[in-house]
């Protein structure tokens, strides 16, 4: 009845792939470079670095913060994170020795609870890694008010929320670095892929180096990482930063160019579906839906069952039996995952809302094409399951 994700490709994407295949040069090249420029222009950032996944974009963003000449992060620094996100929001922070401070989410927006966040900020806080959940931007006007004049860096995980805006400004561009994903189920798809954007030229150069082994080859001659010699042979294998190989294929760049052309219509289609969703699902007794902030790009439709986990599990069973794909709301309260035993972390206050969506939440898919009929049918199924 309603799949979780469907392709946004047509002949243009297949032709873009074929063009790269015909060239005989498949690794990162001119199409990635062109896509980076066009993506930066689209979201309104000065610089974009494409990588092989949104997870790698988060890793790149965190890593880059350690090699700035001023205000660099260091092991042991405290970073505030929301209790609910995907695993690879948190992993780079742990892997770089940062201390994670988990703050609850708002029960309506499902983003950071800003009231709790304000009480969590201390003199030890060096960064906030904000997450825009399921297409919904954080209220950055309020968040920036809280940290104004303080030595706190704002980073932004926008992997689920490409195309969302707050007062006309693109989500992912409110922080010093913002990250995006172009995985199959996301707003645009380059097979696998991710992007990190920034207006900071030094961070841009650092990310260019870290993305490709930490070498100098992809840096401009005049850069803010190192002094380059005029000997191309020597520069070809010269390493200046501890890096990775996070490079995307040029096929992914070519796909991104075509997908970006469709993004306005993709977001419009999702927002049109959200009008039906909000109209139909809000009136179902025993159900809560995510409250929109700004203009969400509606990655999916989050549902919270008021009557507890047993009823939520009954609903999941009924949806699955009727061909409606559904998933937990991202990774739920991440502190409840076994992996956190390896983290240096603390929990600020209670994570009651994070617990609630773990036990009582789920989300269903949204699409770039009209699904009004399907949403009506799903709403009827949910209503009969919860209230029949």
C-alpha cells in the first residue's frame, strides 16, 4: 500500500551514469566538482565537499574541527547532542574523544528540547551538534540566542532534511558546518553520497585534505592548511593531515547534478503530501504527529501512539500486514543502545520524550509524488486498529 522509499530517477540519471562510464574515468573527478559548486549555490553556502555518505560527512565535519588554527576542538571537550538521532551523528564524536551530553527532544517537534538545552549549557560546553529530524528544522533563531557571545560551536546534521527552510534560509546552513545525505531513501539519491557545507574557507580546505588521505593534491595552491611547492611530483603523495578515503565516485557527482534539478519539485511534492497527512492524521484519537517548524521537507511522517508500547506494536503489525512499510523513529533514545557503554557521556535531566518515541513511536514513508489516496487508506487502518 505504501513503501518507505521509491526512486526519483528517470532517463536523465541513467544517461548521466552512462556518460561517466563511457568516459572510462570513474573515480572522483569533474562531475563531483561541478555538483559541489551547484549544491553550494543551491543551499546558499560558499563551499561544499562531497563524500561517499552522510555518515562520512559527519565524520569529516567533526574531524575538521580538530585541525583549525583557532578554537579547535580537543579530546575531552563537551558536545551537546539530542537523545534521538542516527548512530553516525554520535560515532565521530566518540571516535575523536569528545564527551557527549545527551539532551531530551521536544515531544512535538522531535528536535532538541531547547528549554532543556539551555539548562544543559555550561562553561564546559564547546559544541552543539544539532539534528534536524525527519525533515524538520530546529528553531535556530532561539538556539543561536542561547549561545550568542559564548565559545560554543554549532554543527548541524541535516542528513534527513535537505530542502527544509527556516524563514527562507536552508536547513544545514545555520551551523559552522552542515551535513547532508544523498542515500537512496533520502530527498535526492546519488546511490550513496553525502555533502558537508561551510562558509569557512579554512575548514573547507581542511575537509578537502581529510577527504583524500590527508594529502595536499586536492588543495588549491594558495590554501589555509599548508604551503605547497611548485613541484607536482612531490605534491602528489605529500600528507599533512590524518585523513581518510571518503571520496565519492564521479558517477555520484553526475547523478547529483541531475537530482538537484528536480529537488524543488521533490520537496514540493513531499510538502503537498504533508498537507493531507496533517489534515487526516491529526484527528485520529490516540495518535500524535510531528509538529512542523519552519517549512519541513517531510522526510517521513512520524506517529506517536498515546496508549503505550503494546498498542504501538499492534499498529506496526497491522501496518506491515497491509503492505505499509514503517520503521522506528530514527534510532529512538540512543542512550538505550548497548554501544553507548563505549562512550564518554552523560545524560542531562530526564530523556522522557526520547523514551516515549522509542516505545510508542514509528514513522511511515513520504514520497515526491502524490499519495493522498494511500494516506487516507493508512489513516483508516490506523484508526480502526487504535479505536476499533
